[in-house]
C-alpha cells in the first residue's frame, strides 16, 4: 500500500494524478490530508494523521513530498513501514525544526546559485519555482486547494532520536528549481549516506510528471 504525504499546506489533492495511476497498476494508494493551515496543529498532528491512514495495513510504502520529509521519519518511528521514498523532500536531522533546516542545509544559497546558472529569476515566485513545468489546466485547478502552511510546524522539532531503520530512497527531480537536484544529492549524501535517484520534472513532480514518478516508485518494489 502506498501512503502519500503532501508538502507544505498539507493538501492531499497534490497527489490526485498519482493515486489513480497507482490504482491502474494494481496498487492500493491513499493520499493523506494534513491540517497544514491550522495554527493549533503541527508535526505531531501530521504524524497522527498519517499513522491513522496506515491503520493496520502492512507492506507500506511511505512517500513524502517536500516538507513531508519532516513527518515521514516520525511516522516510521511509530509504525512498520517497508520502504520510505523522499520526493524533492526536506531531509531532517533528529531534533531539527523545519525553520532551522533552510540555513543548516544552505538551501537558499543553492536555490539562488541554480537560478543564476539557469538564467531564471532568483526572486521567488510560484510560477518560476513551482509551476514552470505543471500543465496550465492542472495549475489552475490547484488554486482551489492552495493554502498557506501555518507557522506552528516550522518551529517544531523532528521528533526522532535517529533516522528510522527503514529502507530509504531519495528522488530528486531533474528540473526542480526550489530544491535543485545537485543540492538534494548533497543533502542525501551528507545526512543519509545515500545517493539520490533522478526523476523528470520540477518540484511539484506529482502534478507535472505523475507517470514518470509512478514508474520510479513501482521500480523500487522490484
């Protein structure tokens, strides 16, 4: 069973092109809705929601996008997960907060350097960094599901003592402008001691290249 964690904002809709693709290939899949806009909720509540979605299922493949990388190891510390796949994800250290992660990893500088090398604006905007490869009709539909991530979660630590003992894979999208792939590869090596695998697409790869993403996810099961 594939259990899919969204990034900041927590909208399960982010996975709406991936879930039917997994179903069509004979796999169970559920995208978890997180209370990302709720200032009274944070990483522990996100973890509770994912654990509840897993329930008593076994053979779980947990897939986490972007900020979902902070929730995923907390889930793995509580329930049995067979495989963890981080997709363009923040990879936390034990006790690190999402707010600390940016400077600790050098993410802002890596983003600006990639923009200057790639010839696009280093000034952040959604179109340049999130939607540049997402089909226009998908981006337009997403406006109804867009919501800000509450500040609360950014100050909460990743509540693990060590990285969970679960097979972990890192997928870095080749056209990700927000977390450039070379940056993701460095963080994966430094923090997990593993090499990231490439997948086509940008930061929101589940919206722009769902078939390619599912190919990669299912490939890990072989």
